[in-house]
């Protein structure tokens, strides 16, 4: 079996970034969240906890998996939609 490194896998991914994020984080709701599960489950590590208790989301390299939306325990803290047509992540064979 041939092992593939993370770097090799990432070379098969392309991101066409829209000016409008497809995921929006409500910082007020995040400040009251004790769990901040989005920070720990995002496979791309795009959620960053800030000193004020809120969370910064860097959508530019999002895999659009929806995991953050599924684990978020604060109703309305995340607004998740698919990127506008033609934008977002695409995968190709290595």
C-alpha cells in the first residue's frame, strides 16, 4: 500500500475564493459558547479562538464539509451555505 502525505493530498485540492464568505460566524453567540467545538473538528483548522471569547473563521480554504455546522451547539452562531456557483473547493485526481 502506498502512503500519501498530507501535502500530496493538498496538491489535489483547488480553491476559488469568493469575496462573500459562505460561512458567517456570529461573534456575540460564540463568546457565550463554552465548548467551541468548531475549533476542534474543522479538518482544515480554519476556526481560531480569540482572546475575547469569539471565534475567527478563515473561509478561504474551507472543504465545505459542514462539520462545523453540525457540531455547533449555539443556535444561530454559524450561518452555513454553499459557496456561490463556480466558487469554493474542487478536487482532482492526483
